[in-house]
């Protein structure tokens, strides 16, 4: 039983700061991908990228709930408006202007969150 407790205690040696930094890097990468939206981008691709960003947000919130929560909430709100601006067709060309504006809002909110999370990172 003591061995099991020791294994469990040693199994998760990634610090909260490391988790924040990893999630921040993933967020930055996914936001860059989202900002490359164009007429050839499918709605499914955009939804997948937004889903990836939501996962990054969840990881950031889990790692440092209180300190990053205002920025996490702002980014969640911006993501919600991006999804509401998606067209019902498979192509974004009909709604590209409104989607690009919403993506700009996501990019701004993600930048603020990334800057705040960077305080936990050594790089």
C-alpha cells in the first residue's frame, strides 16, 4: 500500500507552472492557426481549432484557476461570439468578414491570457 502511495505521489511531477506554460504554448499555436482563417478554411476546420482552444483554456484554468480566470472568461466569451458568427454552410466565404472580426477578438483575448500566463513561465 505504501508503494502505491509513493508511485501516485511521484507520478505527477509536472508542476502547476509547467502545466500553465505547456497550455500557454498550445494556446498560442492554436490561436495562430485560427488567425489564418480564409476563404479556403472549412467550417469544420474552424470548429476543430476553436475546440482545441477550449481544451487549452480548460488546462489553463485547471492549472491556475484564480489568477488567470478573468482572462480565461474573456477568451471564452470571444470564442462564443466566433461560433455564433459561423455560417451554416461548409464554406466561410459568405461570412468571412464577421468571422475575421470575431477571430480578431479571440486573438486579442488570447494575447492577454498568454501574457498573464507567461508570468508563470521561465521563458
